[in-house]
């Protein structure tokens, strides 16, 4: 497992992977395609997010240096010794290799080494299987919710009108 920060040359490959994992047609158990269509991200959004958040890092998972990207995770300081985890992705055709477990653990180590005591994330409320996966890894629902960005096509096209985000957190 080789993990490194993304560079400009990686971003187009990242966009393809992230859109495949989140919005792919039955490519993996993590797809959102049944309730959100369109893109999850694009190169322009990703570049703008990286520029706007200079303390954030987009880590990439590969089998070896220079190899194809197998996973992504966005990590960003969120204040009060917490970090935000987002865009956690493992290539859908490789999810049976259990890469996600090890990659998530490495992301937690990465932020802990930078002073984090908690990791926070948001998950679409209807993603019961994914929420349960995170719970098995020590994340708990906080009771907090955040609205889904209806009307903002940059983040997809919702197919339902009852979507929102649940906030999950883990003490590190």
C-alpha cells in the first residue's frame, strides 16, 4: 500500500475514479447512482477546492509508486483538533480486496500525526450500508445533519427529495 499526496498531474485520473465509484452504474457497493445522478466532481471543482483549502490534502492510494490510483481521500483540518474526511474512494472493481479498511486506518494515522484527536465526515442519509461500514470502524452518528445541496449541479443531480447528510465522528 503506497500512499502519497495528489499532484496536479493526478487530478484527471482522480476525477474518473471518484465519478466511477460514486456515480457508476452498479460498479460497486458504494455507488450513489440510485438516488444521485450526474457527476460527483470534475477537474475544475477539484482544483478550486484544493486552491481554496491550502491546509487540505488529497491522499492517493496505489499498489506502488507511479502505479494506477486505487483510492482517494480528502483530509482537511476542521478546527478544535478535528479533521474532516471526504471523497473517500476505492476503485469499485477492487473493493473486495479490503483496501478501504487499511486506507482508512492510514488516513487516521496521517491526521493523528498532525494533531487530530477526532475525525468527522458526512454521509448521505440513505446510504445505510456505508454508514454501517463506518460504524464497524468506530465512527458514530453524532445526531447532527447538514442539508443536501439541492440546485447545485456541481455535486450531482438528486433523484429524490429527501436527501441530507448525517455527520459521523470517531475519536482518534
